[in-house]
C-alpha cells in the first residue's frame, strides 16, 4: 500500500477544519448571509444523522480496521490509524465534510446558473437542485471509490448489498490491481435522497434569513451616523 493510503487519516483533521474555517470566514467577512451559514448547519445535522447511524450499527455494517476478503478474492487490509484517534472521530469528521459537500454544491449552483438572473435559492428551481444533487452524489462516490477498502470498508449484507465492484481505484491510487472491492447501496443511497430535504431547508432559510449579514445593523448604523454628520 502506498504511503498516501497509510497517512490518509490526516485528511480526517484537515478537511473538517477547512469546512468550518471556510464557512465562518465567508460569514464573518460578509461574503455570505446568515441563511447560508445556517444551511451549513443544516447540512451538518443531516450528515450527522446517517453518520451516527453508521457508527451505532457497528462493525457488522462498517469497519475501520482489520483485513477482509470478498467472495474468495485477494485479502485487503485497511490502513492503520494512530491509537490516540477515538473510533467515533471518523464519523464526526465525515459529518463536517458532509456539510462542506452540501455547500460546495450550493456554490456551484450559484456560479453556474448566475447570481443576477433572479434571486437564487428562494423558490424551487430544478437547475439548482440538479447541480447540488449531482455534485453530492458524484463527490460521495468518488470519496468511496478512493477510500473504501483502504480507510474503511462497508461490509456487504442483506440490508446493505453490494451492487457493483471494481479494482480500478485500488490500482490507480494504491498499486493493487488484483483487488476487487464491493460497493454497497446504503452509503450511496443516502446522498441520492439527502439533497431533497437539504434543498427544501435551504429554500426556507433563504426566504427567512436571506440578506442578513454579520453585523449588518451595526454597519447600517455607522452609515446613518456618517450621513447625519455630513
């Protein structure tokens, strides 16, 4: 296994930090309004629902350590993580990342469709929804292709069946061309569904809190004072 596979656990600290730091920076520099900040929180809560479920389902559903075989194929082993990292941290880290994935989808929709054609995210728009949905599903599948069988393993079962398998990414990223890793339904299905409630919540938040920026009242007051002085 390549060094990148062994040290991939470092991303479990870098990516959550980037997710939090980015949304707070955008809000406190008035690059996004309160609705977008709260949409990040909503994405965090939605991600936390399935990440908590994955954690409490335990090792019969997913594992982050050990060696496995699939249908009598070659054995593959998950990359070790330091002992000081608690077992729940991966799920919490993924929750922060899920929030970031949702918001990147929002940003892509805003950039692709144009901010000035009409107010974005205030009514149902199939283009907005499609961009957020495609981004969420595609990014989740890419992450799973790269990390399943190296950092974690979703164990096929009757409740979470494997619906395809490939060795492409193990060959491409880790130099293990003979492996065949199964990819199961549930981790992908949550992203097929999750965009629907997220987008509905985003629309409500934009109608309720859209245009409310950090220290907006204070800034307006300062401007009024300057106008009066002039």
